[in-house]
C-alpha cells in the first residue's frame, strides 16, 4: 500500500477509493479518462462484487426510479437498455462492464473493510487500516443504529493491513447503513426476518403470511411482484402515506433501441430530454405553491383511480408533495386491490414471538417479517480523522452532516466525498450529481498528481458561508413540512437534500473557487502563476465539466440557472 515511484525518483500520489458502487466507479472511470497514464489507485470494497446498493438490494422488483438513459454515466451511455427503468441485475451488469472497459479489475480489492483513516501531517498522507472480511460479514443482521456495527466490526478476525494514501475518496453514498425501526421485541420473533436491503433468498415466501413494514420506494416495488403469487398473504404496515407519481415505466420498441445504437446523437438528445423533464418536475413540485397544488391534484386523482376506495383517505398525505421522497408507482396502488394484500395503519406496538401486536392490541401472526424501512442517512459510517477531529465529531459539532458543496470538509486535507450531505436532489439522477462532484474533485486533484500541490483543504469560513446559504434556502422549502429521512433524526436539520434543481447543482460546482481552499504548494510562486492562468482559462469559458457540454453555451446555462435560482 505504499506510493509508487516515478522514473524521476519522485513519489506518485496514491489514491484510495472506499466503495465500488456507482460513485466509486464513476470516480475511477473519470480518473482514467482525465489522467490516462495514472495507475496508482486502489478501490476497497467490503462486498464481493461491484455495484454497491445495486449489488446489495436484490429484493423482488428492485429497479431504478430514474429513467436509465439518464441514470448512467455521461461518458458511457448504453444504447441497449430495453426499458425506461433498469432492473437491479441490469444496473449491476452495467457496472461490471465499466470495470471491464476501463480495466479496473487490478485496482479492486474485494471483501475488505476500511476500518480507519487518519491524516498524518508529517507525511501529508492518510494512514489507512483495512480488515479482510468473509463474504456475508459486510451486511449482517444486527441493527446498525448508534454505530453498534462498529463494535461488531472491531471484533472481525480478518487480516489487518496498514498503508497510506495522499488522497482519500469516500464513495460510500447514503444507502450504506440499513435502518431498522425502534420496535420492542424485534429480536424475539421466531420466524424469518430481514431488511429489504439484505434480502434473504433462502426464505421461500410461497404459502407464507408475510408482514412488510414500510411503504416507501422499496416496498412499493416489491409488493406488486410478491403479490403475483396468490398463496402469499401480505400485510403492509404503514405509518405515514407517500405521494405516488404516475407510472411512466415501459419497454422500448426495437426501432428506439436501433436509433440509440446507430444514431448516438439521438441517444444524447434523449438523455437531455430526461434531464430537463426531471428538472421540470422540480419546478412543478418544489418551487411554486400553486404548481405544487396542481401536481398534487394529479397525484390524488391517480390514487383514487387506482387504489381501493377504502384506502383513499389513508393513502393521500396531509403534507405537501416533495416534503418526503416522491415514490414512482410501480404497480403498488393496483396491487392493493388483490385479495391477498392488506394494509394496516394501526401502528406497531411490539413484535412478539409469533408476529406483530398493533397499537390497538390486535395480535397478528406472521411467518416472515420484511423491513422496508430505509437507511441511516444522518450518520457517517467510516472512521476518518483529519487534522483535529473525526468526521463524526465534526458533524456532531455542526448539529448534523455538514460539508462544503457536499464534497470537501474543513480540517480534512485531500479528503473528498461522493454523495455527501445535501447533494441528493429528490427528483433527478444521483449519478448525474456524482459525476458533477467527481469532475469538481479532479480539478482539485490534478495539481496534486502533477506534484505542484501537496494538499488542498477547504476553509471553515467558506464551509460555514455555504451552509448558511443552503440552510437559508431550505428554511423556505417544502422539506421542513414533515418528518423524513432527509432530516437529521427525521425532524431536525435537513442534511440530505440539495435546495435546488440539478442544473443549479452543476452550476455551483462547475469550477473551483480556489480562494476557498488552503493550499500546501511545493513551490508557492509557481502555483500562484498557474492559478492565474487557470483563472484566465475559467473566464474564457474553457471549463470542461464532462456532463453539461457541447449542447449548450455558457450564456444559456446562466439564463436558465437565474430562472431556477429565483
């Protein structure tokens, strides 16, 4: 794990990427493309394959809820998608193909958990500790709340190795730690129980009484598929309703696939159409009360048209649309009409050995309990220590996850996050926002790889000012109107969502504001000279962000952003 040496005898900076999901692969792919001759990087993955959340979530019906022609890397469009929304297996295969195309296999280390990373100012490197783990140990049953998992991980008996990296990339995303509800008796149930994010394929649901706790995106995808077997009796336990968008999923005709394959410009335009369509959704739901009320009427009409009448009052939320994540209806509402599907809104008092006791005192027996209860989004699972404190300690001091542009953290030189705090948009592709972040990171990493700079560290002042800006926008947003996983502890500071359209996110990260970073340069004069040249280049509009490129001029971008930013 030591740095390699260039022909001139100088050390080549080593990059460590934590996570081989789409974020980690997006970074590796763009690193390859931006710096073709650079090979001194490694990707540590706790699982046994690439894919991240698309490897782990194998529940029935799992698929993307963003059109797949936009839910893919801009550098690697796939003309062979056969449907508007890709399945779990298709997404994982897409990522495996990225590994093959960009020859990433030699850089991947599977079944390896990064247990700690500590900044050493004397060497300007992160001292990294990894532990090899057995397949299956990466996604255990224990509830990963209050970081009980850390205690368990410290007990892992795999090989412990130490090394260093000058640059550390956190590509863990925000779907890393599964969340189980705080319900008494959770561990007493004698039947089968598991989280939707760690599906137990050894459990046959045929002929079983199945309780599904939760009614978000995962539950709404799996229930229609499971309900196709009439021998399975499903009870869906719901706490609060969701806003369901009309189903826009469909297969592609052969001529559409042919056009994507042989007319690349058409495929690129189609991708752009999906981008603008989703940002238009942001305008309708998140920016205007009148437009949102109009959109809500459409959503309500869809519920009344599709779901059983006895559930209408329960299924239509009292909070405004967009406050929680919108759910793309994948046949969920229609499946509620099936005789083997029931809904229960009584609330869960406790779990017994044989089933669930509701808050009305009713005891309901079950053979299987499936928790579709989401993930912990307001904690950081990796032990990373910077110049003075850990990421968790910094988050606690700031009353919740806090970064600069969701990407860098003050006190943590050369440390970068993909899908960090306040980067999720709630309406567009997380792969798009990840690519925007990656291109921003590579602008900072380039001078380190060239040897001109030892480290970049964002300033506290810039970080505080940025967070004041976004929290000010969020105070007037729809996200404060309900409890959701977008917020710390579900009802405090909004830490997940970006307060703007996807285009605005790109605009804010389109180029680096170098004055917001402390620079450790090998030759300060030379760096200042290069910085002046960079500023001239930026003013000339020669910034290549890799995502929003040749189809639009800078003036058009600025005009649209001004509209979305008002």
